[in-house]
């Protein structure tokens, strides 16, 4: 159990550092996905010690949210790239058309 929790902490830290340090919007989305996967891993590990399926249902819910976040985020990034010709959030300085 401890090894899986340590792996979850490492994944979450790697995702957080990716979100903080990267300037590319797609890399920021990948960092958020890493953090969600770390939360999923912790939910599954904690569910192994308790009877019932509540941890698995929470993990399934997190997976569904992650898929929706990835689809919407990628669509936004592609639309912004088409309009501004960049995928770096720092270079986008106007919100109106």
C-alpha cells in the first residue's frame, strides 16, 4: 500500500510541476491529467482496505471527468491555435474577436 501511495505522490508532484513550469497549453493539460491519475491511484489504493465499491465508483467518476476535460481542453487549444497561431497562453493577450 505504501508503494502505491508514494507512486501517487510522485505522479501528482510531476503533474503539478508540469503545470507550473510549462508554457505550452497542451503540456499544461497533460500535467492536469497526471494529477487526476494520481488521485485515481490513491482512490483505488484506499478502496482496497475498505469493503464496498465506493472507491471504484469515485475512480470511475474521475476518469469520466478527465476524459471530458481532455476533450474540451484540446478543442479550446485547437481553436485558440487556429486564431492566434500560438499554443502558449502567455502570448494571448486579447479576448475579443
